[in-house]
C-alpha cells in the first residue's frame, strides 16, 4: 500500500452523483486497491448538514483505504494540497430558468473554484469536470487557473459518449464492445456532435458500416 494518501476533492459531495462517487473512491474501486486517499468534500452551506450524514455513512463502512475526510464550503480550504479535484457540483437548470441565467450562475461557481485550485492545489493536481454544461464549466475553471497546465483539465461527457455508442450499435447491429474511437464534440446541449466519421465498428469506419 502506498504510504502517502492521495488528496481527492469532490464538489457537490452531498448530491446524488457525488454520493455514489464517494464510496467508489473510498473502497478503492476507482483509484486502485493499494491507494489510500483523503477525501476533501465541498458543499454549499445549506447542504453541509446532509454532508455530515454522508461522512457518518463513510465512517460506518470503515474503509481501510480512507485516511481521512474533511468537509466545508470554502474551496480555498477544501482544495488545499489536493492531487485530484472532481468538480461534480453545478447549479441545475430549474423550470423557467433561461440558459443564460444558468451559465451566469455556474460561471460564478467555476470561476471561484478555478481560482482556488490555482492558489492552493498541489503542483500535480488533475481536474475532472462533470457538472453540466461540462465543457463550458471546464473552460471557465481552466481559464481561472492559469498556473495549472491545460492538459490537466478534463470535461467528462461520458453520458453523451455512451448514448452515441448505444445508438450506433443499434443502427449497425454491432455489439457496443465492437465500437471504438467514438468522439463527442460540442457541449451537453443542442451543440453536441457525435463524430461517426472517426469512429470504428469492428475495425471499419463507422460512417460506412
């Protein structure tokens, strides 16, 4: 087992996605069975009570790889020294909310988080953004963290990727395991473009399959 715990930050940690992610991290199923971790969990003030309940559940599991848990609402404290930051939390679009309003709200969130990562994260930090619109939010965080190499930021549009593979499999009659090199361009919105021209089905160009 590696001696020094990896410091992993998760934002929106009391939400449904954050909740399911924490137990995979703590059990070793995400980062490996020999990697101890220290969880740094970020939430908005109103959700901290719920997050305390999540921490109690983690304690109940007594995960051997979980070296510690810290919770809070200040990204400058939670991101201090982190090696991996998973930016899951984002403002969801509510009924009657304009897309521009949503972008403005999330812009403020990811601006603050990008600046905090730039100031206090470990020199080797890597950042994964899943909060939608993931590409835009990743760009905002990255722009506000100029000292972190751009290649350390990843926007995880896995749902769109999986949907494209499933639809291509249904269209061609191939198994999903036969589809390779599927790329999704654009954002998690109407700008999305599944690129079948560079994808492969059983080793052949998907556009010709």
